[in-house]
């Protein structure tokens, strides 16, 4: 299942056998196939912890007719074959892609997914970095049975006009038929309904239908009261329902007014964590229960928000944030790229693809209150700044209903503060420099206001300190849990007591694996700034954060 609720009541899902055969294809792999389930990244398989190469995941199943395959995430290049014939290819581990195979003769078929996690000239976003690009099928795979026409891209955006809630609904119908035909599509969004009657669907074409539906008796979504509604689109051919598509959403409205981010008209105070989508030995194929546990731990620390550093997350995690009441900053994949990397010929196409897929696939989640991009990328040069403006405009065109921002490096000289809807600053006082946090927050928020960011909300999108799990020392040297707890406590007080700041995202929730090239600065090849370690064992900072967040 790609989601935590059924996406279809009419469209048939085909269950694949649970076990897949994984075969490594390059040097450094295994000399024999192994059995595994998916999602699973190969770093969790004995002997493949540091394998950089290609591997094939194969499964056989019985089916026929028109089949649609949905791949939630393959890390980070994917080539997909059905009975040896390529049916799909994709770049990027963090967004889904699909493939449709028609006239498949009924019988036993082989699905083969070849994943590749080698860095290379054709990869502008997955590069050596302060996190690890795992290899394999990191999110679920679905097989569906289609008819001659089917629905995709059901999107719902909500707004409140003079007290009247409205759902702007859009859905796309696709034809797999060689004749033009007439269809109808019935949509519902909570209590609001609409019938698109007698629509012309061109042969082998598609039709995008949209309507703005006023809604009655709306209970808005908020983290304190995560009210959710179902949206559904039903395809009717000759009056007979032949396909459907469901998604969940919530009636809520995000606005930036002056230096405040408002949710349903009320100012937000963000108390959050940066969370990489990894879990100890499971890597980026995080089991569902571990996702739930992470949210339980963050809520136990009195947090109300999470930033999906530095890429789009598993839609099941976003479903949990919708349902358990966590606000989400979701961002397009990028971290710490210098100008030369941003000018890579594939940078823009790969960024645009990731942004389009992220917004199309995740835009209905009420928990997502802001879109981010270009974390700590080059923003002090004209070329860099131009790319920031390009990325902001892209996100605004894809979804005008949410503010956009970027987490800027802890330095002065940025040329892009005027262009975002929210000023977001990554600051590391008492860790990367000995400045008193209150002094530094004051200095940087003042600098932001004087350099194009005046009058806008300010989020401290990263702040934190390292602490190695189990490393205790009453002298509180750096890397001791005691020192980390002390630094984080002072950082949170400095940010949440500062009048210009609308919130904080601590760096980070849990320790995470990084590329070997970062080892000098990352003991154990881990980014040890988690308040829990990679197995979610709490450090002293856990209690410090819990108490500090309770104060605001
Ligand atoms: C940066 C970056 C994070 C991580 C962090 C750190 O701000 O955005 O990905 O590298 O610093 O640990 O230094």
C-alpha cells in the first residue's frame, strides 16, 4: 500500500508475492542472489552495507490485460522491466513514478526493478553529502488492473472566503482506447459534490477537470484537531462506474501576514525537528511502525512540526502527520550545493521533476504548511540567486496555496532574502562558532531584516549540536551528551523567546549515516546531532528539548 487508506474501491490491486529476489550486478556485490521484501534498501542486507552499484529486484506474478505499476520510490536511478522489456525509468529516490503495460497476455510475468546508487555525471541532486544515498526499492510497489480509461492526480486545495470554505478540486482522466469517447466524472470532497457530465475524452488522450466546490459544516484541520476528509473521483462510462481514485485532505488555510504564518487565521509557533527519512539498519526504507514511533517521540518532546530535510518524504509518513497532527515543512531535494553544482546541466531538469512530482503527489496533505527548496545552496552569487528565484517561482506556479522558503546557510551575504515568503536561517551558535545563542539570533534576525527580509516571518530552520550516544563526561566537552543538552537548551530559549522568530526546527531528530567523505567531521560516519541516536535511544538532549519546548 502506498498510503494509509485505500486509494481505490473500484480499481483492482494485484498482490505481488511478498518475497523478491535481489541480485547485485556490479563489483563489490554478492556472488549469489538473496531473498528480501520491498521496501528494502540493500544496505540492510548482510555484505551490502557499503555497496555502491546496481542491483535487480525481481518478482513473478500471475496477471493479464492492462496493468499499472506504481513505484513509491527507487534509490536513486531506476530502470524497470516487464518480461525483459523496459517499461519505465526514473531519477530520484524521493518521489513516485508509474508505468502502464497494455495487452499483457494472461499468465506468469516477471517484474524486474534495477536500482543504481552510484554517484555520477548524470546525477545533480544525489551527490556526496552529509547524508547517505541508499540503494534499492525504498518505498512500496503497487500493481493495479486498469480498464480502457483511468483517473490520476486528484488534487484538493482548500480556502476560506468570507467564512465560506471552498474546495478547489482537480482530476485527470486518461484514455487507453483508440476511439474518442464520452465520460462523466463524479467528485466529492468531504460533503461537497460535483458531477462533470458528458465530457469528451479524446482517444489515447487525457482530460483535466476542475471545479471549486463550496462546503458546509466544515471542521478545519489543525495539529491540535487533525480533522480529515476523503475526496473521491469516480469515472462513469455509459453511466456505469468503471474506475475511481481517493485521497485524503483537510480543510485548512495557510497565510503569511506580516511577520506571522497563520493557520486558519491563527499565528503558528513552530516547535519542530529536522528528520532524515532513515532508521538505523533499515536505512531509507523506514518501516511504518518506526515512522509512527518517530512521531510519538517528537510529540512526547512537545514538538508540533517536522522538516523533511532535505527531500520529499514517504506519503505514508505524511499521512501519519495529517492524522497525528504534526505540521510539515516539505522540501525539494537539494543540500549544500555550490554554484558549479547548481549550474550542472541536469540540475534544473532534475530539480523541476522532483518539485513537480512532490507537489502533484503530496499537495493534498493538510499537514504540509510550507514548501522548501535549495537547503544551504549558493545564494551569495548572481547565478546562485537567479536559481533561487527560479525555484521559488516554480513552486508558486505549482501550488499558490502555500508559502515558499529556503533554509539559508549561517553567514551573511545572501542575495535572496527578499524573494522568499518566509526568512529561514540555519544557525549553529555554540557549535560551529562560540557565539552566545541569544546574541547570534538577534544579530542574524536583524541582518535578515536589513537585507531584504524585513517584515516577514522568521523560522530558524536548523540549530543544534553534536552529542555521541553514551558519551558522558562531567567536564562537558564537545560531543558529550551533557554539552549537547546544554547547548540545545540555550539555543531553543534564544529562538523561541525572540520576538522576530515564529519557530524553530532543531537539527536533528535522530543520528543519521553520512557519506565516508564526511568522516573527518562525522564520528562513526554519523551526523551525531540527533537528540536520539539512529536506534531512537534518547540522549540527555531529549529531556532538555522536552522541557524547553514545554516552556513555549
Ligand atoms: C547544515 C545542513 C545539514 C547538516 C547540518 C550539520 O546546516 O543543512 O544537512 O549538514 O548543517 O550537521 O552541520
